[in-house]
C-alpha cells in the first residue's frame, strides 16, 4: 500500500473560501450598482427581475430573498448604491 504525505490545512482552506466569497460579493456589488444608470427612477417591478438575473449570474444560480430584493431595488430606483455584505 502506498503512503501519502498529504496534510490538510484547515485554516488555509477557510481563508481561501472566505477570499472567494468576498470576491463574489464584491463582483455582485459592482454588477448591481451598474444597474443604477439604467434603472434610476424606474418602477420596482421593472428593477427586481434584473436584480434577480444579475444575482443568479454572479452566484451560480443562487436566489435573493424578497426583503433584500426590494431593498436593493429601492436603492437603485433612487439612484443610490448597494453593498452586498457577507453574513
């Protein structure tokens, strides 16, 4: 039987995952803020499907809760900025 010198560094894995998730949040924030110029002043019902599309694209098919969706849509409609934060 062959021996392996494989060792698992739990902290390094957690750090790599955290960095990947942070990058995804940063990219998603940038993409959502990119909607502001096109959707400022538009009805929330027009903005929400676009937010869902961008969210799914940047999260590998993930979904967003309705309260967050509404909050982001309101921010975009008023010309504000949104920030996607890690929980």
